[in-house]
C-alpha cells in the first residue's frame, strides 16, 4: 500500500521532517450490469388491473397460517412435540 518511503529534510524552520512516499492501490475490473429503468414507460393501469385480479386473501392466508404454525411448533417444548406429529 505504501512504498518508497523517504524521510526528507526539516520543513522550513520546524524540527519536523517531511516525508515522501508512493501510495500504491490495486484495482479490479468489475463487469457490472447497470440497468437504466424508465419508470415513465410503465403500463401502470395494466399493473393495477393485474394486482386487482389477485385473490390476496387466498394467496397470503395459507402462507401466514403455515408460518404461525411453524413458529408455534418451534417454540414448543420438545416434550409436547409428539402431540403435533
């Protein structure tokens, strides 16, 4: 990172010396994909219509219920686990 460190003469009339060094960095090339999204071109009416057609109760209820059951079972003492299996 720091190479070729040299201690030079005093700075002006100070008792502090100057230093000279090379600061060496290594860089890497990153092949990043950059997406430039233009949200003004979105068909928001079609998106709203598609979202409106989803039965959210049906989509989410079973997932939420399953997570509640899993959490409850994970919290149960091991002596009660045989009751739920």
